């Protein structure tokens, strides 16, 4: 198949990131590409081969395989491949085979390097990291107002009576209404209008709200900064400002929102929790967590910072409930240790969290002491549920007698799971290896943790079973550069960013922690420590870290977006919500995870 330079240029002009290149650069790149035709079944390159450049499929399809021959991807026209090895050390880290007769374009290494150095759009496209240049502090000067909107605006038509408008504001506990007609913003009415115009002037409350509204109010677009809102409010002496795109209102920002932007921080949450006297009082604080999530994500904080800050709040609530329980039931008869597992144990809570916890009791505990700890556990778990940390569906809570035991019983649990790794034992061990002390006497757990890690690491059969169990969660990879979405039910055509996204990496990190006897519970900390101690290769660890950062950040971005639109956060993302750029990078991250799962499943800790 003969391919002219002009045909290559036309092809590239509709392909990102080449479509973002200046015309002169696009011409140069089109000239630089060489054409390579391969027959079905041909090996394009093998692991360890020196790569001639970056590959782009012009026609046909290519299979990408891992070291064991497992298929990672089936790529079609317009897809790039080879970049992972090219950007690492110039050698291939996968095998590429022609699935059909295929026409390839190859951009030489020197030209790839030049574009990375001189063309930001090109560099951004192939940058698998997620750090970016976003600010990481909450600030009026840097926060876009779109991150302050927590749901669609409450509105009414101009013909609504003043009385009805007042009733709506009272019922929804808001201080303003957007007045909308045929989808177009006509004005706003506030509680100030009700007091200054209706009450003070004696206006009949049966009249239309249009009689007292502020018509054609000034608006700002969603990409305006919070400081822009503040300036307009001060200049015009107003306390409410509609955010709109054209005539369509998206939400309302108030002076209270701007105050909250500065005041709502995890530190303030923890401070408020420390003074809470009842579970209901604590729940008033935790109710604001979705807004904190939106602001933390919108301000550019990396996922590990956001989840750590949100988990700190859960820790503070738990400790406060323990304090309230002791005040209610008296001092404990023997020392105890309250531990969290699951996402709280790993310090990875997001906007969607249930509770997973247990109690370690001093071995001096007697049968007469046990009712005290039963009451304490019920008080704390009920309080956590009140605060939005719903009961664990699997009853993995300290309220269950099984998970409220002396240290000697816990030691026997772990020893039994390690010696006889049944399916239930594998599941329980996966949860319990993420334990972290929240309150009480930490010494009850510290010695046991190191003892269990040493025994687990030394038992190759147990490790093998844990590896097999970890591989049950697989990335949602489909054929032809697509995603394997959920096929039916409420979340049809979506991908589960928890169980098929972050959980496979959480499982990998746990295995590395067992193999290396690493005491960290946090997934990212485990990966860092595993690489530092040689459990992971430097290159493989870097790839997995980048993949984890991207997937976890995508999950948080999705949850924050739902909250901004007035919905409850969840883990189910439709790929159609992502741009081509975002889908490409997310899928590449899943490919990295699948590659490393394959390496672990075949007895290799990490490809280098």
C-alpha cells in the first residue's frame, strides 16, 4: 500500500495530539513518518527490542501481548503503541503482533524527542502522570465557582406568588430563588426582598413574585474565580450571584459559600467533631463531607491528599464516639484497641464509604467484661452509621462477636488463615491485612502485625493463594481500544472505578506488602516502600504508581462532578463522559495494571 506524504498529513490532521501542532510542524512530522507494512501474524517487535520510534496504526489491527503471551490490547486504526518502552529506555516492554495485514506509521525517536521538548500539547498527551500544575490550596484567587455549585438551582416561574416563593425558600432552607421562564433566567428573589419589599412596604403576598424580584441580574460564567464573585458582590452590595452560561442558570453562589470556601477544611471538621456531644451533632459535621470533597478536588489536590483528609475526619468521629461511649458506660475493664480496615484502614476513603472495624481486647479480659465491649461497639457502630458511615453489608464490624475478641484469639485467626488459606480465609485475610489502629492501646496490635507479616511472607502456599484471590478483580479492558462496561442493571454501560479500577491495584500492593513484610496499610505508601525495598523494580513501580494515580484521580473527579450536580457520589463512570484524550490515558493505565497482574500471576514480581 503506497502512502503519500499528503495522505499522512491529512490522516494526522484529524488525530490528536497531531491536530494541535502548528501547520509547519505538522508538515515536518508528516515528512518524518515512515511507512511499514506487515502481514498477518508478523512480529512487529518483541520484549527487549530497540524501538525505532513511536508507532501509529494507519490500517489494520495489532495485538499487544505481555511476557507470558497474554493479550493486553487489540489496537485498531489511529491508535499509538510502543510509547511505554520508548519513553522508559527505548526498548520494548511488550510484544506486538500483526493481528491482520497492517499498515503502520513510525515516527523516529529524534522527532518524538523534539516534539516532547517543543510542543506542550504533544507532551501532555503522552504524559501518563497526573501531577500537573494545579494549585493545591483552597483559595478565593484560584478556585473556579463551578466547584462551589452543589446542585441545580432552585427556581420558580415569574407567575409564582410571593407567598409560594417564600414557602419554597423556607422548606429548602435557602435564601434565594432563581426566577426562570422557558429556561431563561429572568431575575432572582431573596429573603432580603421579602423583608425589605413585602413586609416593610406592605406588598400583598398573593401577587406574582415578578413584582419584587431583581430583574436581569448580573451573572458570571462557571469558569469565573471565587474572587471575581467576591469583587462583584462588594462593588454592587449584593449577597447572591447567579452562575450562568448564556441565559441558562447553573447555580447560585452566596456570601456564605465564599465564607465556607475558606472555613470548610478538614482541620475545621476535626475541631468541630472534638466538641460534639452526641452522634447527631457529629452527623451535622460529616454531612458537609461531599462539599469538602468538591472543594479539595476542584482545588487540584492529588487523590492521596484528598482521601487522607477525608479519612482523618472518619478517624476523628470514631475516636470521639469512643470517648462518648466511655463517658456513658464508664472506663473499660481492660485495655482495648479499636481498628479500622478497608478504605478507612488504608486512609483511602472517598465520598462513598461504609464502615469496617474490629476490637482487639487485652488477653486479661474475662467473660464478665465482654458485655461492656459489646455495648461500646454497638454505640460506636450505631454512631458511625448515623454519621453516614453505613453498616458493613458483610457485618465486618466490632458489633459482631467474631470481630470483638482477645488478642490471643486474633492471633489464632491469622495463623489459621495462613495455614489453611480457604476462599473465606483469603477474603478475610485480604481485609484484615489493611488494619490500622484508630483508638485505644496500639501496643495490642503492633507486635501481632509484625508477627503475622513474617509468618505470611514465609508461607509460599498462602502467598500463592492470596495472589490468586487478588487476580479476581480485573481491569475493565475490552477489545478495539474500548472498555468492558457493565452489561445490565442500574449501572449498564458504565465501568466500576472501584472494583475494576482501584481495587486491582490495592490488591497488588497488599501482595507486595506481604512479600516484603511491609507495615504500611496505605496503597500508595506500600508501592513506594515496595519499590524502595526491591520488591518492585523501579521501572515497574513507576508505571504502576502512575496508573494508580490516574485511576484514583479519575474516580475522585467523577464523584466531585456528581456532587456538583446535586447527585450522590458513586463509583460508576460512563466512558462517554470522557474525552478521547482521557479515555486513551485511562485505558493505558488499565493495561499497565493488567500487565503487572499477569506478571504476578506467573510468579514474577514485576516486569522491569
